[in-house]
C-alpha cells in the first residue's frame, strides 16, 4: 500500500494554535479544533509538533468524557524555561532571571556609569548577565535568551540603537557587542514598547487587546497595542511621545535639542529641572533647605517625596507635569481610541497626585464620553515593568516560533 504524503504544517496555523493554548489554563485537541477552525488531524499534527519539536506545549492529564474516549489536555510549557530580562537605564541596569510564566528567580541592580562610555556600559551589562546566571543556579541550557529594554530610537531593520539622547549613542550595535561576552541570543527594543509587551503578555493585555502604554521616567515614550499587536511604524521607530511639542513658549530645553518637548517639561529630568529653577528664583520649599549645598542633586523622586509631604512648591511642580502629560494623553486617546492607558516608569511611582491631575485633564479635554471615561492604570509590575517587558521580548519570539525552546534536563 502506497503511503500518502502528509501536508506540511502551516506556520501561521501553528502560531495561532499556540496562542490559543497559552491563553487558556489547559485545553483539549477537540476544543482547539473548534477554536482554531481547523480539522482534527491538522490539530493533532500541530500539537504533536509543539510538544515534541518546539517543546513549548505539554500534556497535563485527562479531561472529562462527553460520551467518547476522555480527551488528553495540553497547556503552554513555560515554567521550566528561563529568560534574562535587562532594563538598561541611564542611572541603573536592572536585571532578572524569570521563566516564561513571569515567575522571577533572581534579580539584581548595578549602577550604569553612562559617563564612562559605551564600551563600559556594555561590559557592565555583560558582567550583570553572568552574575544573574550564577546567582540563579539555572543551567545555561535552560536559558533561552536575553531580552533588553533600551531608551532611544531603535532601527529594527538594522537592529541598532540609531540614536539615544539619554545615552548619547548613535548606531549602537548592542546585539553583536554583547554577544562577544555572553553565550545567549539577544533581542532588544525601545524601553516603552518593551514595557507594553510585558503588559500584553503578563498584565492588562490578558483582559483587553487595545491600549497605550506610557513610560514616564528620565525620558518619556509611548507604545500602542492594537488588536493584541504592537504598532511599530514604517521604520520601527514609533512611540517618541516625549518629543511632541507640549509648550511652544517654554524655554525648557530637551536633550534632543528642541525646547518645549513633553519630555522637557514632564519627564523625571523635566521635573527635577523645574524644581531647581523655582528654587533658584527664591521660591520657598523644604527642598531648598535639604539641597542648599547642591541643588543640582534634586531628582524627580525627591520632588515626589516632598509633594507627598505637602510641600507647596513640590506639589505644584508635580501637578504641572501632570497637566502636560494629561494634555498629551488626550491627544493619544483622541487619535487611537484605546480601551485603556497604562502609565509606568519611575515618575509614575508618584501615583496619587500625578494620576489624579492626569485624569482631571483627560476628563475635561476628551471629545467623547468613552474618551472621558477611559481607564488609566499604573503599570502592572510597577518599577519592574521594563524588565518584565524584556522577558516578554523573548516570550514573543517563542510564541511566534522564531526562537526554539531548548529541551530541559
């Protein structure tokens, strides 16, 4: 009897089935066939491949019978596959080792020392990776790769940081420079888009599929998730929300060279500069006494703490930043009509005062009732939003079958 040729598995179908499996606790092959609108033989071949070849799905037991043979249940297999997540910030490099279920095994933080130059930052990042692996005790063959969040314009086609005003880098080839010192695949992207991926895979995205993520830290960025997918733009450089003109009459200078950018008036750097300017003009504040010897060391964090204690100057600085952010968010809401806004980054830790100001502006300025009532949430993982997003970068490659999960031992 002549053997019939088995048709090849369509890659897009396989990715779709894997997405359905990951979105449920466990599911049978029969249920998968219904949800994916595929034949039972096709589902069997796909699931067998995901179990035996890609090794991202596992059988977990037997389900309830509905008259025939009890079905075998499958689920996404991520608890024993690990990723190194790196948030490369201008003051600190944060790193974690976590599995594909977002369970953190180890975390570390070291100073960045940006002033020492690009090569030193790459060297320190490599050292952090090695220390994370050592401390975690995870065998190297169970670590799928390194996901990395970086501030700046990322050219995804050339896989370089085209320009980072925060770091002063141009055409930084992070992947190749890191791979000289670490044995794992490296994938990176703009920090805000990375943060949005973390929300998509592990946070708010599990309930809704269209939202805008805003990162308010030393700089400001935004990332759009539409129908469960990130929006990249024509060249992969979308999201430079911090460089919209927030105040054309402001003399606050942005690191990009322009004045009046949203980043210049509402970022962590903008908040610290605004506070320093007010104190230099003689405004009374507890900050004036605390930082009399070195006003330049005032940070957004210290301003937020003073505001929480009721200092009038600090409260006004935070509210002013919140009003600028609110106006910018109104533009995003009117433009993209998302289900929700997610705000993360260091400045977002001043949540109560900042968020109340933003909500007031959005309610006053939005066009429609839906826009005025839009939900505004803090990032699910708070200060860890960027490193968890970095883990999601690698997860995203696993789910799109661009990166093969290694067999565990």
